């Protein structure tokens, strides 16, 4: 892998029996960039993230993440990356501080450095008044904030985010946007974001890939993709590419 590249895949594919979840993915993601992965449910986005983060073995092809081979250096990949899955787990009987201390310990963080990061992240997320309350008392949005904090706590070189704003209100979503942009610009953290939110992707991502039925069929900046298909915005372009444009003349046809 050449300098300045955090993800490089060549012919990456994954089959589950007869089902092809990912088909011949060739992708390059530059260090310090924010890459958006869009596609309908079942397109293969989460499968891709699981392979690239070392949780799932590919059927064929190869990938290097942060300079490490996902087939033979999975522990190194995990040590240099952070992952927020779409359906993460939390230890509900821990407080936010205790949970982050646990995550820190897993990543060899301790002492003053860990405590400072925990305090700063909880304050940033607006949770400083609830930091010692059990997570079982948190709303889904508050839990998501803690999970975002846990993902960036050890300052990974590359962060995988799968639907990071799915349970957040608009203010919290805006906060996550700004955190991503700031980390990418100031610390050269690379972000690989799977999302259904085209407005979020348009605001945050420098490059977007659109995956449909396991095939990466569109790649470019948001403006390039919009111009390529003659869309009004990214949402319109996305619907043109994957199908699903709304025929407004038929919306109320059921009333006839």
C-alpha cells in the first residue's frame, strides 16, 4: 500500500452460500478523507465494513487497511481502527464513565490521558451531568452519543461508522458531523461511513461510493455524482442510480 492510502481493495468479494453479498470491490480511500458508502438495505455495505474491520473473512480478493492485510493481520487492523456498528451493544449496568474506562482499557489507555479524554468527550456530547448514571437509564440518543465517544476514544487512524446518526436528534447529528470534519482535518483521521442519510453524506463526505446489489456502480464527489446523472441534489441522484424514484401521480391511487 502506498503512503497516503488507508484502504485499498482489489476484487474483494463475499458470498453467503449462493448469495453474492459483495462482488469484485475495487476501492481506494485516502488517509484523512471522509468516505461515504451509500446503498439500499442488503446492498452489501455492512458486509464490506465487517471485512475491512477484520470481523469477517472475504470469499476472494484482497484488502489492506492502514497498511495491514485483513486476511493475515486482523489484530493489527483492529488495533488501528475504530468501529461503530449499526446495532452495537452496551453494558447497561455500567455508567458512561465506567463503559468508556472499559473501552479505554481494551485499547491500552489508562491514567490521566484516559480520564482527560473521557471527561472531554462526555462534555462535548452534552453528557457531563449524567456521566455516572447507569446506561440503562439513558435514552437511545444518549446511548448513541456514548457509543460515538467510545469509537474515537483511542484516536484510531481509521474509523468505521455504520449509520452513526440513526438514533440522534438534529442537534446531536450536527455535533457528530462537526466532530468527523474536525478529526479528519486536524488529526488526519480517516472515516468510512455507511449511511442512508444523503443529506448527511452530502455535508460531510468528500467522496461517495454507491453500492447496489453488491456492486460499486458509482464513485465520486457529491457534486460529481449529482452532475453525472442530472439530479437536483444527492438524494435525487441516489434514487436515479439505485431506483426508487417516487411517482407522485400514483401516491394516492389506492383511494380510487
